[in-house]
């Protein structure tokens, strides 16, 4: 769009910023690269991609449930399953219908909440999403390390090396994404298929062992009665305890994020891809049913068969309850196969989380101007996320239990926001019965989130750190990028094109900026023209063209400018809606130059008021110190003065 002097980059920079073809900007136009053709798959294959996150929680969920609920673990798990099937699943089935481009619940809020408050709210949600996905990587890698060091065939020197092994797993994950991640779904199908088959074997053997020793169930029921009295007390305690099991809700946000990977029908439209939506709903429902069945069975057999002390930190079942049963009842050979499968899927769960981050960050932050343009590229983001994951691992000393609170906080906030988003959607569509249903689910998740935060505030502390970091980096980037052109494309209507071409044929193109007040009157334009001709010494014989910019949403960053021409008596006016006045004017001037080959002249009046106040008005409201900011934007965009449009300010 502009003529600039491009500084040559090093080979490393070329490699780092190379478009890997696996992600593209959501912004269409000259600023965006043409998206590659997506490789789409059947819904059940894509389910495996999100399943590496969801199903992998079986590696640590039974142990966490036993620590949190003790002998009540099976009952608390049943409550969790009920909330999954009757709460989270209906919510995300609706999210799939209303956000079918993979944006999830965050994209729904982006539609509901325009302007700065909406952007800030989305940034806060992105902070919690970053907490969820980053802790998914670190927690899964830490649990994979626990399975490695606890395996009886591992050499002794690996003992107590959880930190080192976790960092190695995270580094390997980053290396995969730096190389490329095009075969993710094929790998996920294999890993999920093997892992679920092995878990089915372990669950079956566990049930058989329980049936062979009915006294274990009797002892468990007696212990329940001794600790909690009657069934109503047990249910009440289970309802209070189940928020601690919130890790079992992981995976739903990832499930809707992978929607673009699901194969649709040629008859589907972009506005409503019916086949893809149906496939996503099948994905969510099937995954939820599979996981619910495994959670109920595994929480029961692990509570019955594993001594309580083994679940505690340092115990052999800590973070690996099903692996404990695999070794105990099927031998170390099978147990090692189970460990390898668990380690692989836990490691790949980190890959699913990394893919989620690579979907969210380029979708929002660069579009809001709240990240550099390189944030659209995969490799720089992978390095940034890997460094953050290393820091989180070091902070928590690679402990699965220590990271559980932060993970649950991120998961619950995202699910709560999704429930609230679909409630708002139902209200807007006057579906009041569904408003009541989704509203009740929202209240339950709000309670669950608050209870989790009160119980383990460390999770909120880390999430707040992510949110604050997201806000600080975002606004720092927005300020740094404030002087960019910010126009995706400049489109002139037929009348505007004809007027610009006519002025170019007559000689100089002179444009006078004008603020719309109460309306357009000939007297107002006559006064403006007279003032500019007198102050800027524009000859009477030279025609002028007025330019009016209407700021619609100053929180937006990159926008397409649709310039139209209107006439008020003999006065000709170009009018356009934009996010910021100076950036818009600069982009239009350059577009006129590129169209006609002539550098246009633009005329301003000085802005009254404090310059610092006016600069802040520009930063946040798109107005303010227009003339000097327009010139600075042009100077940065076009280093060669001879190719730069001319800026005039009256005295």
C-alpha cells in the first residue's frame, strides 16, 4: 500500500517470521496473507485432537479427586458428570452453533461488547484462557514426568528429576511446533485410540477385582457412613466438594476452537455451516459421554482399590492412580506400556493447548493493535509460550498438585463465561425458557468458580498475573503501534473515484479536513473554504475537496475504509467511518497518491487545548492532535519526502 525502504533481515529472522501456512490472519485485505487451504477431517478424528486434552485428564483426575473428596470421590464425581452432561455440554453445543468459526465463547462476547469496555473484557478472558492453556501444557508435562520417574524400569538416576524431565518435554513440544504441526490429527487419533483402549482394560480389571473382593465395597460403605452419617449428608458434602474436581471439565473450549478442522458439506454456507455445526455437536457429546463413563468407573475403582496414603504427595498413586492399578494388577510390562501411552497423550495434550493459544492470540491481539505484527506468526509465539511454560514449571517445581488450582481457575472462568454468553444470546433472541436454563447453569458455574478460588486462591493469583500481563503488554503494544496506517484496505465508491480523477487531471489535489457538527449546510462549507483559502493561501482558481472522518469505534485497530462522495450544493465531500481520524486520513491520502500518481495536499486547523490531553484523546478515542499525528504517520510510512503527501496547518 505504501512505498517504504525495507531493511534486510537475517536468515534467522526470515526463518522465524516465515509463514508456516498453519495459521493466517483473520483480517482480509492487503494487510493479510491469503489463507492456505484447510485440511479438514471427519468429526470423530477431530474429536481425538481435542480429546488429547480432555481424555488425558484421566492420567491425574482420579488421584486429584481422591485427594479432594476422599471416600466421597465417586459421589463427587457423579455430581461432576451431571454438571458436565446437563450444564457444560448444552452450553458448548450452543456455542458451536453461534461461533462456528472457532472463536468460541470469547468471540461471542466480542460481538456483544463493542468499544473499549468490550476489548478490555475480552483481554481479561484471554488472560484466563492463557492461564488454562499454559497450565495445561505445564501440568500435563509434569504429570508425564511423574509417570516416567515412577516406572520401575527407569534407572535410579532419574529419581527426583521431575523438573528436568518436565522441561525436556516442554522443549520437545516447542520443537514440534517450530518444525510444523500439519499431522496433528493423525497423531491424535492413534494416541487417543491406544490410550482409551488401555484405560478400558485397566477399568475392566479394576471392576473385576472389586467384584472378586466384595468386602472392599462393604468396608468403603461403612467408612462412608462413619464419616458422613446418612445419604443426604453424603450428597450435601459431595455437592460442596465437587468444585475441587473441576479439572474434569477441561477440553470443551478446545472442542469448539477446532471447529474449522471439521469437514463440512458443499451445500453449507459461510454464514451457517450446518454440517460442521452438527459434526461439532457430535464431537462434544461423544467426548463428554466417553469421559463421563471413564470418570465414574475410575473414581470408584481407585477409591476402593488404592490405599488412601498412596494418593498423598510422595505416594505411588499421586497424580497417576490408574497407572498404579495397571502396575499392581497387570504387571510391570503392561504398566510400562500404559505409562508410555499416558506420557505420550499427556505430552500431546500440551500440543492441543499450544494449538489453542496459537488460535486465540493471533485472532484477537494483532487485530486490536495489542500485539506486534509478528504475533500473527507461529514460530515467535511458540518461543514466547515455551519460555512462559518454563517459568511456570520452575515456579511450581513441576508439581501436578500445586498447579491444579490455577488450571481449575482458568477452566472454570472460561466455562462460566461461555454459560453467560449463551444466556445473553438466548435473552437477545427472546428464548426465555432457555434463558432460565442457561442462567441456572451460569449460577452453578459462578458458585463453582468462587468456591474454587476461596479454597485455593493461588490459582486466582496466577490467573490475575496472566490477566495483568496481557493488559500491560496489550496496551503498551497499542501505544507503540498507534502511528501505523492501520487500514486494511481503502475502497472509493464510483463518485469518489470520478471526483479524485477529475481533480488529478486539473492539477493539484487539495483536500480540506472538516469536522461534522450538527449537520451539513452550504454556509458551513462556505465558511470553512473561505478560512482555509485565506489562512493557507489556496488560490481561488484551485478546486478543493472536503474530507470528513466519522469515528465509529475507536477501540478497533485495523479497519477497511469505505470512502463515499456526497455533494452539498457545489461542495464535494469525501466521507468515511474509521477507528482513528489521523490514521484514516493518512491512509486515504496514500491511496489517492497511488491511484493518481500525484501527491495530494491536505489542510488542517490547529487543535485547541492541551497537547498532552489531545494526544491521549487520539490514543483512546481516535481524535485529538490530528494534524501533527497525521504527518508523523505519513513520515513513518513513507521515508522519502518526495513521495509523501503534503500536510498544511493554518497559522
